[in-house]
């Protein structure tokens, strides 16, 4: 899971910097999709690390 977080976090931070200023509704939709897919994966792996991904730290949690 750490490898996935290391790969996604820089991209998600970049999206916050660009989409967050000009298209916040689009950012929210994209982060919800990512979060949904991550949650499905995490449930399968039974991992409980609530602050692992950048968008979870930013408060986008299902």
C-alpha cells in the first residue's frame, strides 16, 4: 500500500494545486472515484491506515 501511496501522492498534490483553484467540483469527483477504488482495494487487503493517501489527509474520505 505504501508503494501505491508513494506513486499517487505527488499526482494528487498536483491536482489539488491546479484543479482545486479552478475546478473544485471536478477535483471532488475525481478524488471520490480514486477514493472509492482505493477503499475497495483496501477492504480486500484488510489494511487500516486512514492517513496513508494525500486526499485522505485533505479530508476527502467516504
